[in-house]
């Protein structure tokens, strides 16, 4: 686990979101960025939601990554109660494959922004990378880690396709 006071909070509406949201945690871990992970449900644990959002800044969080599925009001509710930037990750739902989650998160009325990522694993990874980029504005080690991540990604792309069997 990356050491130090968490600067990124990863929250999710349910334990069932963890297989997706762990991709955000693993990405931050790879970058050495201190983070915390919590289950905070907007409708099942509303008091926990209020407490988490209202204390986020004073606890040192610079960014919150919030994953939720279905009627996914968690990212917007958190954003309504903290000045800390919130990135929302739509979880792929069983009923509508995450389209419900995506539209719930992305369609915030003007005034309270939530930066919305893609549905599922890609969204979780990219939310973590965006969170890292925010942190990197004031943290040289995080900036170097992000540069290294991109360099490795580039180095991993071959010029010609290979047969996989
Ligand atoms: C949302 O409801 C959660 O974010 C989750 O994606 C969805 C389903 O939750 P469970 O019924 O699996 O706990 O609040």
C-alpha cells in the first residue's frame, strides 16, 4: 500500500462495485499515490456519505473517485458537499449494462460538476490516472510516476501484430 496520508479517496456504493473499483486502487498503487478505499452508499448509508464528503478536504483528500451503478447518485451527492474534485465511474449494471449508471452520473445540472469516465474497468483506471494528474500538479514524485506509466505503455505497443495462438 502506498505510504502516507491518503490524497485520493476511492469510494463506491456497494461491495459489488469493488471488482471494478479495485482497478482504480491498483492503478494508484502502481503510481505510488496514497489513497483510501471505502464503501459509501448514498441510499443505504446516507450519514456515512455526508460525513465522508464534509470531512474530505480537511482530511487532506485532493480528489475523490466515486463509483456507483444503477440510479448512481453517489458521485453527484458527494460533489454537492465538498469542494474536492469528484470523478465518477459508472458501474456496469445487470439490467442496463451501465447505461443507467453513465447517464445518472454524467447528466449533472450546471453548477455542481462531476467528471464522468467510461463505464466499467476503463473508467476506473482512467479516473485514477486523472486523479493522479491532479495530484501531480503539486507533487513531483507523482508527476514522474505518471510520465513513467505513459512511457511503459508506449514501450508495450509493438509495431507489427503477432499471432496469438
Ligand atoms: C448501487 O447499486 C451500487 O453502486 C451498485 O452498483 C448497485 C447495486 O448494489 P448491490 O445491490 O449489488 O449492493 O448503489
